[in-house]
C-alpha cells in the first residue's frame, strides 16, 4: 500500500473526529493496514467502521458506541 493512501485515510479519520489525530491513533490505523483489515477496495461504510474502531481502541477512558 502506498503512503499516499495511508495519508488519505488519516485525513478522512481526522475529518470524522473533527480534530488532528494523535500519534497513537495514527499508529492504530497503520496497524489495521498491516493486519489486512483496511484495504483499498473496501466500501466506504466498512472503511469508516474499521477506522473508528482503530481510533477508539487506543483512546483512554470509556468505550462509547455510536448512537448512544
């Protein structure tokens, strides 16, 4: 995967959270790429779900589900 693709996903994640990502959150997105959970030909809903899960996995505090 290209660095440009990773940067695009990080920008998308920043827009989802409406803030800059931390180093840990950026690393979590990279780990999902390495595990093969985040691939270029995913549909948008699934991609956002994987990114959201990766970011939430490294954030301290309570794990909050969307819609609650």
